[in-house]
């Protein structure tokens, strides 16, 4: 209720400035523990124990400034980044837009971040704190060898990450999504797995929602061949469903409510293509416990949120977890893992 009162004031500020102010505010909060494992909501994915399946998607805490503050808000895990080997400013401003009438966001940030070395030092200082913290890695825009950038990212950030996400699905770095093509993806994952080594953290791959059926089949096959630990489905979309906002024509990736049906379908597609052999993490357009429940029943073992917090506030993770627990019990499921893929 407090956030609903404050939201009109927050929306008076430019979207990117409001985002930075929220990070600054979180830094002032006293340390809070991550949520305790819940018998209904706790789950094990890729060898990692998650206290609940509601995660923070990459894009909010780009530089790893407030991972444990986010866990203290009730998230079962927090994913940081996207982090690139070298610092980069990203695309020119303005580059982040609220589409309030559509409960959506368009961004063309362009992997703006302070680089992996700075984040590594920051995360080392808090490595003793409990909680699941993933690190999302990418390539620099002007890199001459993007595959080498990913290998560097894995080698650097595996020291502090519970898991690593290889992000090849952002639409805001020209040519990046071409790494989803079969040949490029095989070469990329070979390099990533070599950099990870035998004792490194699990590797997740984040894919775009804008894929053709043949692309989905290729990615599923390669993910199995390379023994990927999970797929995150999906990133923002470059498509434009019917939108009402004045910012609808802005270029960049669309997230929020209009992405819900597209991302839901993609999870079902990847569940079918993988035969349920690779864990899926559902992201995109999840704003309620009902959305999370539907994504889980479509095949997602975990879910991630970000854009919905712009409209629903920082208490959203706890509300989704509470509502999800009720829905699981109502559906006759003793644990969230029992519900995965039951609608497919």
C-alpha cells in the first residue's frame, strides 16, 4: 500500500534516475537474512538449494551493489549483471522507458556496467553472507572476439557466483543474438565450459523469446549435448504486441505484461523440445502468483521477475511466494517441484 501511494511521485522522475535512487535506498537498509527454506516452496535445481523459486532477474542490480538486500526482500535468489569484461557506458540516454498504460518497460541500455573486475572485488567482500547469488555475463560491444569475452567472464566471476548465466539474448548489443545460431552456440559453450573447469559453478544460458521452432530445437539439442545446467526462458522481446503508451515506438527490448503470453509459450516450447531433461527458469511478464504458477506448470522450475516491480513495488517477491504457496496447496502439490510441467 505504501508503494502505491509513493508510485506517482516516483514516476515523476526519469526511469533510469528512479532506478539508481532505488539502488541507493537499498544500500541504506540494515542487513536482512535471505528467506528461510519453505517445505512447499524450497527446491533443488542444478545442484543448488533454493529457499523459494522466486528470483530477481538480471538487469536490476547490474554491478552487484545490492544482492543481499534483494534477498532480504524475500527473493529466493538474485541474479546480477549483465557484467562485461571491460567497463562500458552503454547506449546514449534516454534508454529506459516506462509504458505505464501497458504495465511494461522498454530498455536499450546496452550492457552498461562498471566491468567485471570492480564487481568481483565488491562481491568478494560479501561472499561470506548466505544466499543464492547468480552472475550474468556478456560481451563488450566493441569486442573483437565475443566468445573470448564470455570465457573471460566465466573465469573471473566463477569465484563468487553460485551459478553463471551466459546472456546471448539481449537485443541491445548489435549482433549478440547471432550467438544463438547453432554453430556459434556450440563454439561459445565449448569455450565457456572449458573456462568453467570441473569444479566451477553451474552454467545457465539465457535465450530470447523471438525464436523460430527450428532455433528452439537446435538450442535444446546443443544444451543437452554440452550438459548445460539450465535455460533461462526468456529475455526481452523486439516484437511489439498492441501497446497503448506514447513510448510504444521506442526501440529496444520490451518487458512486462505484454511479454507474458510470449514467454509463457516459449517455456512450454522448450519443455517439449528438451523433454524435461534440462531445468527451465521462466522469466518475462510475471507479475502475480497466478503468473508464476502458470509458468511453473508450463515447465519452469524457477521464475524471475524485474519489470513488474516497477509497478508493484519491492514487496512483490514475498507476495508472489505467499500466493504461490496457496495455489500449490490448492492444486494438490506438496512441493513446487511436483508442479513443474504438469500442464504440458
